[in-house]
């Protein structure tokens, strides 16, 4: 079943103008509402839909759509409130079960709102789940609107003209052009829906108490004090006005319909207050109230969905937009955010206050700030799309403790990070931190690896703390991006220079040797006794002019990509008043390559040194400066890479694989570990080569199998359901040569594991090679994760692994191969011969495809995978299957809790 069918009541999604639309299957009781939509259509639109004039076709369609008896069909409705605004249906072709004919209708008043496109996206999702691979649609050639809807879907479409009609065939594969088209439609709809939230023309604060210490009073005071440009009102049934703001008894009694309502009422009152807002026509809510019970939470979200309101919170600090045309500070923070161009979104209000304070001290202003709180609706993904489009943001800062749809977030972040840096704090790295952030992550085997994979693939700069985030933001705000990792260290004190050099090395940066001509030029501008190796020792008597000359030479030369300057105060500079730190910021503007300073004596961890319109970040610790530079280097490298593509793979038989999995789960409804035969069949369906093997149920069969496999040295692997680590329990016999050795080994295994052993795998001993591990874990939150690294019996001890989220692009596969520490072995270190790298990439790409095709694939473990110059062969395979129906992460729908 599709997600819509499972939920019964359907899902909510956004139309192109930001309207909340319910998409759900049609039911018998919907007939009259569907008929009203058809009878309300103009004769011309009825003719275009049914190829005939009259009302009988509409009545017949209403009957058909609201009847669920047709097992080969499926009908969806789009509803805004209780009004049916569109219908979409498919009927499977009797001649070709892989194909279905579709019908689409949209109410006259809703043309041009994206309702038809939204319905077709959801209809295609339901069809894919039913095994349908293509749609057919017939339209009159003059039905330009319908033909445009089909053409703009992003799906591959073929047209055939037949007189006054056009016959369209639409392939349903979710390829990159389709996903890109869905992304763009989703961004347009999302931004439109957030307009009343982040650029409201009117605001009401509900729950404004008389006490100056109440949260509602603080919210109202901040909105007034910081110059909100729109209309402002409050709800308090016991006052006519508070602080000069008019009060009204309830939201329903407001004399106008506000865009945004900020709720600061007790938790039991939240659902009713939200319902009143929705009935009055409010378009967005911010709920700062905490402590909602399950029923109250469900009531709040239901009201928002029912009435089409976007929601921030609950349990949040509020939001702010510093744009001059808005000037909204709907938070209860003690100080307003400074105006600027950084977008900030946090889940924790406390972190938000700390982050805003740190940015303000640095002089970094924000364009908009949103405290997401419990994140029932608006998420980090929404804010990224807003900042991408608002024309006011060029730096995105996130503190997210959980992800509702990580794969959709990853696609958005990849796109946004191409145009602006996106920074986050990697929160919840420890077990205790994960318990505090979200209980659902407790069962995830590799949460840190999974999050890091998301961040790396999406180009997100992941920092370890709020301090690290702020330090990196300071560098990115003030300096150009470094082209590479080559750093020159400059210092007026040898000991500090050593610390700075060590910090750079530990952060993954390099200190190259400087060329002779550059050294000569440096010595010409520096004081006598200076040394111009790297680090550059300026001596303690360096003047500001001399230091400026040194920095100009280094940043203007192609030998280095960045300069780290470590300065300590000296008695000479104090006596002369010539502080060399003043030379860090050039009066003429920013230097061509980034400069970061380390001033160990300063009393803050990071600050910006300003001169005119330019600035240089100054850090108290070399490690903070080096980490900030390393983050910037990684981001530069990511931006320089092409986006990568998910390659088309030959020899894939996903239909057979799906049937094999379905058959296994029919026999084992609770799931379990697949037997060797099923594992081999699944790998074969995805074109993954394997080392030859045969199954043996007794000793004689083992001897016969060895002969068919060519004799020679053999391996014998005992098997029974649930056996995971053969070596650990002694279920593996190696280097068996001759029938008697094989017979004796089988007998020994059978005796040792009597009662559980069901047979054994007979396999020729493989030639020497690099032992690797490749596998898939189906993460409960993030979806399929492909892992790769050093394998064999030491794989868990050495933990030399890398991971990427599926689907893998060609670049992701290459990155997986080069990421582990063992990568040099694959490229021929010591042997001079590289392993079959193309075969390795194919293995990873095919595992990725298998994981995406089969949501029931809970995990697959190929260990060891033997990599040689001539082949890449899995020697042992374990696959676990569980009953599971995946929801497409790319289907447009609003969050559920």
C-alpha cells in the first residue's frame, strides 16, 4: 500500500501558491462533493476533460472515482478545507499490467495553482508502489493547460498526434530531471507558504498577560520596541490595551485577519487557540508554549493542517526578520538580533540565545532567525529554501538535533551550499547527547557516521560546537575562501609559531616550503634576524609596516592558499605604540587570500578586527583558527567538485529481486537472515559478481561439489539461520585439499553444530588480495547507508570505514573508495598494482541501487570482499530482510510528528 492508503486520511502538501492541500484516496461518501466540482466546471472545461459537452460524463466520473471496487484503479482527491479542488485517477491496462491510463480534472477556480501537478506526483507515487511503470493520457490538442502540466512534470514523455487528439506516454522512473523539477516546485510552494510567517503584514500575540514578567508580554514588547512595520494587536479578554497595543477578547473577534499569530498561552489552551486562529483565517502560527501532551500536540497540528497554517514550534523562542521592510522581533530574547545577512535556525532556544549573542559580539548580523523548537512543521529544510530565495541571506547557520526527512534535506542543502556556506553543529555525537536529542536515534548503529555522511555529501560545514561554528562563521564572513590547504604561518614568537604549525597539521592543513625568490623578498621587508622558512619568524621587533609587507607578499603569491598570523604583545610594541596587529587588516580592503590571526592575549575566543570595510578574524587559540581554515578548505573543495550523477547500470533485474524478497517475507512474515542461495540470487539480480560456490547438505555432497568446482584447495563454511560470525564460533574450515580432508571437515562441523547446522557452503580458496568490507544499513531515519572499508576478521577492531547515503552518485562511489585509511593499498601502495577500481565502484553503485529498490533490505554485509587487479569478488554475504514499506523521501508532503 502507498503511504496515502495506509494513513487513511491522506497527507498534506503545498500548492504552488503555498496553499495547504489534502491529498487522499477517494471514498464512496465523496461522490456528491466530486460531482459538485464537475457541475461547477464550465462547458468548455468539461469538453476538454471528457471530449464531449454535457453533465453526464461528470456524473459518471464522480461515480467511478468514488467507487473503490476497481482493483486495477486508484483515485485521489485534492481538498482545500472540505472543497474538492481536483481529482486524479489511473486504471491499469488489461493488455499491459505495467501501464495505466490516467484522468485528471481541476476545479475551474483552482487552475494555475499547481493542483494538477501535485495530484499527478502523488498518483505516480501510488502507481510505482503498484508496479506500474508508465502512464498513458489522451488529450485534445487544444487542451494546452493539460499538455503543459504533463510536459512540466519532469518525467520522460512521448507524444503521438492522432487528428484532434494527442496520445501521451509518461515514464514513471524517478530520475534526476524529475527530482530536480519536483525540487523546484517544492521550493516555490514552500517559500510562498512561509511569506506570512517571515514577512507578515500583521501580527497578533495571543496570551499577553498583565504581568511584566509574562512571556506574552515580553513578546509583545519586543515586537513593539524593535519597530515592526505592520499592524499589531494582542489577545487578552481582561484588558482593552497593554503597553499601547489594542487588546481583543479572542482571535475570532479581531477586526482584521492577521498573517501571523504568536501563541503564548498555557498548554491546555493551545489547540483551541490554534483552531480559533484557523477559523478566522490566520495563515501562520508561532507557538512558544512548552509541555504539550500528546493530545494537545495532535490537536495543534490538526488545526494547522485543517486550516492551512504553517507552524513554528511549539516550545520555541520565536522568530525574527531584520529586513528593513519587516523589522519583526517576535522572540522573548533579552536583546534583538543585529541586522545582517546570516540566516540562523536552531531547535534549542538556549542555543539560539547564545548563538545570537556571539554573532552580535562579532558584528555579524542576521537576516532572519527561527527557533524551531519541537519542529512539528517548519524545519531546517524550509528555512534553507527561504534563505535561498529571500534575496537577503548569504550565510546559513543551523543547530539541528533531529532530521524529519534527511534525504530531502540533503538535496536542498546540496543546492543551497553551491551558492552560500551552510554551517551546522553536529549535535548528539555521544550516546547521552543522542538520548537528549531524540529517542529514535538510540537504536541506530552508526548515528555519527550517518550524520557525517549527510553533511559531507550535501556540502554542509559540520562543526563540533557552537564555538567552532561561530569561529568558522567569522572566517567565512570576513575572508575569501582558500583555494587549497597550503598555509603559511607567520609569528613574532617562535613558541607560538610551533603551536600554530602543530594546530594546522592536526587540522589537515599543510605548511609548504617557500620558494627561494619569495624568501628573499620576505627577508627584504622583515627586520634583520628574521627567518623566512615556513613558519616565518618575523622577530619580536617587527613593525606594523613590515608585517603588512610580509602579508602582502604571502597572500599575493601562489605558493600558499592562506596565512595564519600568530602575534604576542611585546614590550617594544607597547613602548613605541606600533602594534603589528594593526597591520592585519589592510586599509585598501581584503587581501586576495584569507588571513586568520591568533592573538593569545585577547580575552574572547574570537573577534573580528575591522579597518574600513575590511575585517580579519582573530582567535585566542591556534587550534580554533586552524579548524576554521580547515572547514573553509573542505567547503572550497566540495564546491569545486561537479555535482555527480547517479549512473545508469546495466544488468539490473529489480523485478526478480522484488519477487525474491516478497517470497521470503511470505514464508517469514517477521523477516530474518536470507540463506546463501537467496543472497546469491539477489546479488545476481543486481549484476554483482561472486566467487563460485555450491551448497552441500552432507559430506558426500561437499566432496562432489569440490570436484565440480575444480578441485584444489577448498573452504567449507557451516550454515544455519542466524549465524553471523563464522570465525568467532569456529564454523569455518580453510585450505582443505582432497576428498578426505573435505569429508572429515564436514563431519567435524556437523558434529560440533549438531541440531542447528543445515548444511555448508563449499568454495574454492581465493587468490591473495586486499580484504575489504562493503555493505548497506537501512537507517530508520536517514534511509539506506552504504558502508565501505577494510574488511576481514579485523574490520570491527580497526574500524577503518567510510559511509555515504544512497543513492550514490559516481563521485560518491569514488569518495567512498578514497576515504578509508587503507585507500593507498587499493591504489597499489607497496605492490605497484592497483586493484580493480572500476569493479569496486560498480560494486558500491550496485549495492546502492539494491538498497534503494528494496526497502525491505535491512542490512547487507559483504565481508570479506577480495579486491585484486583482475577482479573484485565478495567471498561471504549476509543479507537480512524485514517487512518494510518505504515512503519516497522526494514526494512533496508536509511533515507529520
